C-alpha cells in the first residue's frame, strides 16, 4: 500500500509504527488489565511530534487531514485500542479548535499542541440526550468577559488527563433552540469544574471516560470557538469527519489485529495425533480468507472516504458516514471469528483476542452509533437531510 502514499504520509506512517513498536505495544496488555489511562503512549506520540497531526503547518503542526488520521489511528489501534481512542479524540478536539481559531487561540492552544505540550479532547455527550450528541443541554451565560457554564457531560475520553476540553453548550442567545449550540475550550484548571466517578468499561478500558460537572464554571469569553450558535456547522464539517475517521482507523486496527492473531494461531497450532496443522484444514483456510477479504474491503472504504473528504469531493458524505459503521461491524465480526479460530486458548478472561472483542464492541455504542450512521448514510444517499 505504501507505493500509493505521498512521501509525507510514508514518513508519518514510519514514525507512528516505530512509536507503536517501542512504546505502545509493550504496555497494551497492562493498559487493559489495569484500566489505566495510557500516559506512556501520549508521551511517546508527543515526543515523536504526532500530537500536532491536525495543527496547520504555519503553526508548527503537520497540517494533515483525514487520510493521515486514518493511517495513524489504525497503526495505534492494532496494538492498543485505548491509546488509539485517546489519541483520536485529541486529534478531533484539535481539528475543532483549528477550524476557526482566533490568533489568541492559535497561540495558546495550537502551538502548544504542535510542540507536544498540550492534550485536548471532546466533551459533547450528556446523559439526557445520550447518543444525540448534537443536542447539548449544558447552559452558558455571559457575565462580563466570562461565560458561566452549568451542566454535566458524560463519557469524556481523556477525562482528568487532558489539558483542555472542547465542550458543547446551548447558545446563550435568547432565541436559541435545541441544536443551536456553542463550543468552548475549557482549561483543566478552570474554576467550578468537578470530575465524577471514573468509568469502569467493558472494553476500551484505558480511555479514562468520565463524567464532568460544570458548577457555574467560569470560562473566558475568548475561549468561544467560532460564533455563538454556529456549531451545527462544526458538527457536520469538522467533528463528524474527523471523529468518524479517527474511530474508523481505530476499529480497522482492531480488525487487522484479529486477522493477525488468527493467522499466527493457524500457522503455529498442530495436532500431536496426526501432525496436521490447523492451516491445512480447508474450512479454516476459507474462514481465514473471508477474514482477510473483509478487512481489506473495510480498509478500501475508509481510504476512499478519507481521500474524498480531504479533496472536498461533493459525494464524500455517505462514504465518511459509512466507513465508521463498517469498521465497527468488521472489527466485531473479525474479533469474534479470531476467537473461534484460536479456540479455547483465546476464550479465556483477558486473552489478547478477548480484549480485541471487548474493545471492538465500543464501536456500536459510541455516537454517532452504528445504527445512527446507517440511517444517516441511507438518508444522504436518498437526498434527505440527515436529521
Ligand atoms: C468508550 C467510550 C468513549 C466515549 N468517549 C466520548 C467522548 O470522548 N466524548 C463524548 O462526548 N462522548 C463520548 N462517549 C459517549 C458516546 O459517544 C455516546 O454518547 C454514548 O455512549 C451514548 O450512550 P447512551 O447510553 O446515553 O446511549 P442512548 O442514547 O441511550 O442510546 C442507546 C442506543 O439507542 C440507539 N438510538 C438512540 N436514538 C436512536 C435513533 N434516533 N435512531 C437509531 N438508534 C438510536 C443508539 O444508537 C444506541 O445504540 C463515549 C462512549 C464510550 C462507550
């Protein structure tokens, strides 16, 4: 595949593969077992200059788009899905800040991110509106040169570890209706923020997904992103493509890891009574071929979606919507198939394959969820508005 990549992308891919091999893979099992936020991964990605993947080049970043994001998250996700989720959410938060950053926001956030000194993340979901992440109910009131924020976010990835949080709120204008919302950058040490109980996930156990309560929190007016109430633009132009690509890459990484685990077992396992190897059995050869076909089809869809998104192709939308749904389905199916192929060795608590299956399962509940994405893909193909 490298033959089809630009020299910039080949360099980025080589860099992330080195970081994954040296600094991420050795601790992946521990991250899952202890449910520990992968500080070592974020530190190594920062040292390799990758935190600024989405920061414009004139501010010291790589100025990359969706294709690079899919390659980097796939490489990380293959080794440690929790690390890929944490890094991916940082990249989405960065893209949201970068979309319409003021000079002050460029200086305070984007340059620091490019220097590897700042991690950001996205805090959109709330328990009241659940998967409908584009309908925040957190309130915002302008008092002098500060906004006062009141409300509670749920499932904030990188919660308690990031330096800043991109938070969605109802616009403070009197005429604001559901869906007219504003986004603010909230610094980690802001007055009036409170972290709720840590989340003990079934999978993606290292992502530090936590509730975040704003008790009349005070945020400088200068931290507003874009104009008040124009965030629906952000949802469909920035958050959706970058989030969907970061997650598609992560779940593709899981799917590839499942194929690799199955292939390793098929080659290594042989029977003492017959000397026959598992790879000599036709049923398993067929099953393995189907796994490979599935992962390659998903990779092609993701890359096509990323290419179309990066070039602003008019028909990019259904590709981008479908690619995360498809990657989630593929990851779950292939982790499940890998467990069948790897037999009883894999069907034990905390085996590598059982971790892949648990991590893959997050894809269907992280919003936009698989069901929602398939509805939106259909609506977009049929010329209907998404919502
Ligand atoms: C590991 C993990 C990390 C996360 N990280 C973040 C983060 O960093 N930032 C953030 O903001 N959020 C994050 N989330 C939250 C996530 O994006 C969802 O908002 C959240 O999981 C929704 O959970 P819920 O239980 O409220 O779902 P519910 O809203 O109760 O939905 C339950 C099910 O109903 C389905 N459903 C609901 N409405 C419809 C509909 N109209 N049509 C079809 N199906 C529908 C959903 O698809 C879902 O399958 C994370 C979640 C997880 C699991």
